[in-house]
C-alpha cells in the first residue's frame, strides 16, 4: 500500500520563489496532549474564510508547497487566508533522495504504514483537527485541500465531527491509507456524505470517474461523476507541488488545478 502510485513524481527541488506568507506556531488547547504545530500562513490576519492545505508525504518545506499556497490565496482574494499546517511537525514521512522508483515506492509504503501507527495515526489526526488547528481558526468558513496523502487528510478533516470544514479538495489524491485502519475508502465517502468534495486525479491516480468513491459522492449530491472528479490525463501523480513549472503543459495544468480549486471554494464557502 503506497499513497503514491507507480510512475509518480518524486520530491522536486525547493521552489526558488520567496514565500509571501510566514510561519507561525499553533498551540494546542488547554489539556491537550498534542504539541505545538508549525503552520505556514498567507493572507489577512483576520480573514473571513480560510483554506487549510495539507501537504504530500514530503512535507510543507519541500517542493513548491508554499508557492502553491501563495497562488491559491491570490486567486481566493483579500478576504481569504491559506493555512498549511505541518502535520508532521518537521518530520515528514519521506525525504528526497532521488532513489529508483521501485525503491522509493517501497520505502514510502513502509514509511506510511509506520507513520500511520505513530505520529500520523488517525486518532491523532482527529486530535489535531479539534485541539490544535480548529481552535486557532478565526472563522467557521473553512475549506480544506490536500495533495496526494494530504487528500486523505482532507477527507478525514471533512469527516471529523466538530471541525468546521465545509468543502474538501484532493489534488492527485490518494485515500489508500484508509485501508490501514481496517476501513474501506467507501467508508470515508459515506462519512463525508453530501458535503462538496472535488478530486483532480492524474493519469495514474485511482480516484477518477468510475471509481466507487466518486460514484458514491456524486450520487449523494445528485450530480454527475464528472463534477466530482476532473481528470488531468496528461499529468502524473504529484504534478502540482512537484511538477516542473518550466514545462508549458505542466504549468498550464497547474494553473488550471489551482483555478478550479479556488473557484470550487468560492462557490461553496461564500463570504
């Protein structure tokens, strides 16, 4: 079980763009056993709407994660802030070693499994939603978005009782980790129910039109599957934060994905 399917992009060099936001520490609520969580924030200090972004397995300090957050914030406008909490607290699941694909895939599988039963156990995710991120949010107008493994975190966030996320987005998403906890991906779709969720799968991703999860979410909302999953058939898993922006086709797909995400948030979380 790996969150990244075969043929996926590895970690890219850190973006050379200067981040427009800043790092802040989110403190856990009184009595919580969770620890301080670093968080990248860009946008107004007192926003009317917040988009919470969850990174891929390489963490928020890798590739173009912060640059993508800056782009999303600009497209969402002056009333919206984008927060990207470091769910790994400085210790992402994997690093960027340039290993062969089969070795990297195997290591990610082992690392994800280990992380799921330690610092990223789903019960601890729930605690982070309710005891660290949630109390810090300045508004209840909240959407969440995740890349790869972060797409699963966004799904868990949407299913979390008491967390104010109203919209979820998964870009080249993977929900495979749900099976680690003895559940099916369809169980997470059931928990999300009628809430708006949008997938943007790459060519080698599974959560696309025809997948049972996509079918369930579309049926729950009474819409076509094509409005739940918008495929990018010319891209491979990882193309948004890890793709080569100097490639014209990749850049066009990145622009399209961030525009679709911003429009989806504005449609369903109005300010």
